[in-house]
């Protein structure tokens, strides 16, 4: 695997040698001083370019970065993702190389850079041929810190968590595993995740990022809470699924009142008690 220094030398060497590239900056985890480095970190790189079309007319130019294992072009219309993309403004390639390195490279015009550059606190300037990059503070993850919820958002989260458990329970009772799993893992678990985010927020004065999809939960949660959280995942066995559901309920009932108390909100105990009773009855009777 090429080293970090080799990768930066390559990325900047290509940019310096190409007159179309006028500036380079970096986002993502490598721009975050609070993240421990490892070999799996992507290189989230933006080339500020004079124009985009010459790069798109011959997409094979990306081979200069190394031997590709796979590439994705998220601005492409192939999957409907890029339906509103303006290729004259910007374009991106997500590249995984056979040596294990990954570069997420975007090209954008100066006009697009002026609109985007100040929007992400995780930004590090790497090259500026024309002194076109605006002055910015040192890179930090403040844009990604857990945000304090409004009372309405807090109550909505609680209601969605408890309400959608009726759909999970019915899906199990009807032996509709795909539906029950989707409703639990996508909807209910997402509400549990939001509550955990806020729980971490109140314990850190809303000064940290939990990472995408809570990938830093283990770092910020007390050991016993994190252990409970790990038990909210299940395989396809219904007995294990029920155990995960009841653990999710126990965890939610543990932390949601603490979040409410700290923020001056009110936790709806009736929703908690009534839905716990309901899913117990469904489990027992297969209603």
C-alpha cells in the first residue's frame, strides 16, 4: 500500500503539473484533527479547475492515480443520483485502488468553489496557484457536532420510536421478516440513534461529533450503555429479534428521560408504557 506521503505527493504532483488545476483542498476525516489516522481513511480531495469538460471528455485520465479496483461516479445519471447535476460546474470520481488506498476526487470550477468552500469546517487548503481560495479558520469538526434538539423534534423522535414498534410487532406476528426488519432497522433504530446522539450531546455540552451513523458511539458512551446498544441488533431468528427489540425499548426508556430532564422537556411515559404492553401482548399471543 502506498504511504500517506506518497499519496499526497501524487495528488499534488498531478495538480501542479496540470495547468487546468488551479487549486487543491481537502475535506473529510484526514482534515479532522480529532480523528486518529489509520490506513482506511479516504483522501477527500477537490481540484479547483479552469473548466470541467476536458476532464469529462476523456475520463481515462484518472488512471494517473493508480491501478483501480473499482470506481463510482455519483454525479452520473445511471442510478438517478445525478439528475440535477451540472457537469459544467463540478464532477466526482470515487476511486478504490488495488493497493487499498481510496481517493474521493471532485473537480469544480472557481465559481463553484466560491459557493462551497466555506460550507464545511473540515477543510484544509493544499495548493493555490492563483490565491483564489478564501481565508478560513483551522480545520475543525464543529459543523458535525451533535445539535441540540428542539422540544418538538425530541417529542417527534419519541413518538416515532414507539409508534413504529407496532409495525415491527405486526410484521413478526405475520411472519413478514423483510418488512419487520426494515421497519425496525431503518425507522425505529434510526430514532434510537437520534436519542443516543442527544444523550451524548448533553454529556459533552454538544461539543463532539458522533460520526456518520454513530461510528464513534463506543468512544462517547458509557460502557454499560454501549453494551446495551450492541444488543439492539439481531439476526433473522425471531427469538433473537424480539430480544433486540426489547433491549432497544429498555435503552430508549433509560436515556430518553435523561435527555428530557437535562433539556427541560417532558418524556411521555404513557407512550412508553402502553407500547411496551402492546408489543408484549403481540409477542405472547401472536395477535
